């Protein structure tokens, strides 16, 4: 019987080793301290402080993402200077376990970091996280400046309105105080003790909860990774990850999915004069800005250029015995309209687009709707 038990233990150990062994733990996050310091100095680095229960489980989701140079486990929110793990774990110092994330906002936005945060915690639990109980394991977003505060508030409101969680979101948004690095043996724990880390995650109930709540949406697609030298956004923001068309009206479906055309002068945005951006009605990817909208006299929304060049696909269109350039969105592949070369300066181009392919986001709602990266483009009423 003892031999059978021993054989079972050997088999279980081998199974865990094969299943949970890291495929590649030699990554950017294993740089030497000197290399990290040089990297941080070379980049426009900001920091984000987030508490999500056990800091072992909050390091891993951020390691190796584009634009993140390092993630440090530590303590924040308490009164004692330089607390130890034993003191924090006892609950006597009022600190919480947290991570400090060093990131380049030109490669990954603060909003992206928060989207990943929500996908790794239970924001409805006011007493801790999963098997770890007590204030020291509660969730929190510790903002470093007013911009982070506003982005965090908008992100929390968005999560609450999504009804993703059946209970109230209790994660606190508070101003960041001192952050104290945890002991060295806690840093990169998932790499130093990978088997133990994976067993803990599974046993804690965290992975089961995340899978149940988020399903296939657990893996978040980074919305943008930078601006070019002219401060023009370069990357795709996706609002509707499933690209579902169930929310479309008959006209919107006919235009975007069947290459239809709406009536001129009898559509939603042809004479819209508000400041803001126009996004794809299916996916939410940003397409055009009110700054580039002009009165073409055609009865359709017209723009001199896209807001995000990479989100517009041009295709040759030979329908109706004409040769034209069709415009489609990159991610959703929605039919948008056509491109003509009779536009005003500076481009001489006219992006003629169906209102039915678009959703308008007013400038004052950009942060609330998850497009805060574009808010700085607007000042005053410059819509057409």
C-alpha cells in the first residue's frame, strides 16, 4: 500500500512538472538591475500601483508585456515605514500587498493596465481575495496623479456598467502613498518557484473565478502602443472584442456588412458639428476625428484624413461600372465608404463615410468611454 502511495505521488509530481513548467522564463523581466535602470532612464517611464490580493499573482499578468520594464512586489497604504512581510501579513500595519508597475505610456496605456487588473481580481470582495483574508489582501487602485485618478474612475464605472460582476464593485481608488519593496524572495516568485506558484493559484480559487467571470475575454488585447512623432495615435482600440453585429440597426447592418450606402443629407452625422472622434459601429476602433471633418456638400460625413491610419483599409472597387477606392475598417472589416481626391488642403483627399458605419464619441466623454488617450487632442469647439 505504501509503494502504491509512493508511486501515486511520483506520478502526480511528474504531471505537475510537465503541466506547469514555464515555457520561457528567460525574458525581459530577468534583466540585471543595471540593465533595468538604463532601460527605465531611456524610456518615458511612469508607475502604476495596484493591489489585488497576493502580490505573487499580480506580478505575473504584467511581466513581459510591451512597454512594461519591471513589476515589483511590495506594500502600500499603511503608516509604518519599511514594514516586513510578517508585519503586513499580520494585519497590524494596515498595509496591503501591491505591485508597482513601471511602464512606458507610449507603448501601453494606463487604461490598458487597469483592464488587465480587472481581469485578475474579484473587485466585489471587500474582505480580501479568494483564500487570503484581511485588509492586507483587499483590492485597490493607487493613483499617482489626477490623470490616473480620472482614468481609474472611468474604468471602474465602465466595469460596473458592464454588469460583468453580479455584485457591487468595491475596489477603492485612493491617492498613492509610499510604496515599500517586499523582500527579495518575493520578487519574481512565479519564476523562482513556478510549480509552487501554479499550485497556489489553482488552489486559491483565483483561476477558477477568472475563468468563470471572463471566459474567452480573459486575455486582453492591448489597445494601443504609442504615438508617432507627430503625436498621431498609431494603434487599434477595440471596444467590441467579439465584433458582434447584434446591436446594429437594419441600416447599419446593410451598410457595414452588405456594402450598402445610406441616403445623403438624411443620416446622423453629415452635419454634426460637435468635437470628438468617430469609431467603428461594430468594433469601436477609432477611425476619424472632428478636427479633420469638413463640409463637402455631398450629404455624407467627409474627412481629410483618418485619426488612426492603421485602422483604415483601402480596397479597389469596380462595382457600378466605376473604379473607386473602398474604405473598410481594419479589425471589424466594416464597409465605411469611399476615398476621393477632390478634398481640401492639406491632403487633397475626401474620405466619404456613411454615418451608419460610425459611432460618435463627444470629446467630453472620451475618458468615460475608454478613449482617454485621445482627450488631449481637443480644446474648445472645433467640430464641423
